[in-house]
C-alpha cells in the first residue's frame, strides 16, 4: 500500500513538473515583466502618449518573433529588454543573478554558454557582400569579429569571434546578432561575458555600429581614441597639468562612498589654484547629489580661482552624473565637452526601486522604476548634449586644453 502511494505521488509530481516545463518558456517570462511594468510611471506616460493598444500590438509582435527564434531560450532576455525599451526609461532593468556566477567554470557550465552559436569560417578568406559586413573591433579592442550575413536567415547578421582577449569567448562563437528591422536599423542582441543577451537598437553609419561600441578596423586608424579610458584607475583623482591647469576626475557619486568623496574634496580644494579647471566625469554612472555638493559649492563660490571651467562627459555618464552636469553648467564659466551623456534622467534617479520581479522560468531579475522627474524627461534615453562635441581622432583632454587656450 505504501509503495502504491509513493508511485502515485511520483507520477503526480512528474505530471506537474512536465506541465510546468511545457508552460515555462520565454513568453511566460515576458508576460510576467509586461504585467509588472504597468506599475512604472514610464508605462503610464507611454500609454497616455501612444495608447494602451500600441503596447499590446508591440507585445504581440515580439511574441511572434520569439516563437520563430530557434534560440529563444538564449535570446529571451533581449526580447524582454526590447519590450521594456518601448517605455523610454533606462532605469527599467533586466539581468541574471550574477551572484551565482563566480568562476569561468560557472560560465562554461551554464546553459547560456552551451546555447551560444558556433560558426565555422575561414578567417584568411573572408568575403563581404555589403557595406555593413566587415571586420569589427569593440571600442576596448578586446574582441575582433567578422560581421557576416547569416546563411540561415537573410535578414540578420552574425558577429563571429575572430580573436578575443577574454578567456570566456572562443574563435567561431557568435558575439552578437543583428536583426534587420528596416533599411537603416537593426535589433542588436549582444552577449556579455557570461553570454547573457542584451538588447540595443543599432544603426550603421561611417563604419560604426551606432548604439553599440563596435567599429570597423579601417575606421580605428581614423578614430584611435577610446573615450571610456581615463588617465587614472582611482575613483577620484587630481593632477596638476601645468601652472594654470588643474585636472579633477570624479568617477562616482555613490552615496555609499560619501565619506570617502568628502575626504577627497577636503584635500583637493586647497590645491585648486589654477585659472583653468578641467572636471572629468566620464564613466560616472551616478549615485546622489550628496556626494558632489561640497565640490559643486566650491566651484560656484568666490574661493574658486578658475576663470575657465571645462566638464568632460561621455555616453557612460548617467543618472546623478548627468544631474551634476546640469547643475555645474549653470555656472557661466562652465563649458561641457565630449559626447551626449547616457540619458538616465527622467525616471528612477536617486531611488533604488522597491519593486523587484524575479521571473519564474529563466529567473531574470527586473527592477521596476517608481519615480519620475518631468523636468528631466527631455534627456531620457537621448542624454545631455555637450556644448562642444569632441571627436575620437585626438586625446580628449588635449582637445579641451587646446580649446581653452584659444578661447580665453
């Protein structure tokens, strides 16, 4: 009798497990996130602007794309991110539980790694048939890929690894996929170092994938500067460039490091005696205004000797980093240089979301924004443009110094 009961229990468990396996797929996770995002102010703003039917239609289109993708389990996160991107809220996030990945072995043993495509190509005999195809490097030149048309799908391209400085990628693996949406743009599915898919809207222009930092090899000779490399590995730093020029790097405004940043400012401020002050906030992804107010108050006071103040920004300057830019540029002595900032301003700034969703199938984690800032919505996703755009042909700090010297 006991054996019979155990057998019945086993088959009940097996049946429920199989039922879950059959229903547990990418669309299940997408529906869970689509339900959760309705709590976000960016969703409500989007519905007010475009109507709920617009998002329902787009959601249905994405589901159709998913069902036709043979790699839907691997690419699921990118499809969900594509849906979230419709709300133009960069604080909406989706990511795996990175805490469970502690070694290369964990990556190699993961389903994401095992699902990565492999394409056999002859790197010594590459032939390209259109302008988009070619040999590309990422901006850090860690990876070199051959971007080729997918032989199995004429509407997409594959970025196939030719060489890698990372032990997590091997020659022949597909580093990213571009799915053509029209003549000018593509949906980009880019795989990070744990082979997790991330979504970016991409266009091709001047030998570059705009929207992702990939550039053709021949263009690197014309644009050799990586704007994400700064002249220090410290979170905050100071250098005296010449008798008249002070350089300050502010790499974070993290509230968790407010004591450390205040200590840095107290030691820094007595050193700032030059007529020119360069403030570099590249790669500063934010924090809170508490962590920059001391420095900002000094710059705006009569105690600041600088008569010319330059702020250098890039596309990785986000959230509180961007609010700092807007605050300091109110000073008439300030000019900003570089490229548009990241555009994390209209929603979620300064508040860690209390709405966290973990999906039931692939265990993605999503943080749903709860706050909005209408005064800054114009910068969301597009970023803050600089007063002076810097090109990637020469060192950015040298370009700024040259500008200050000729525009006294």
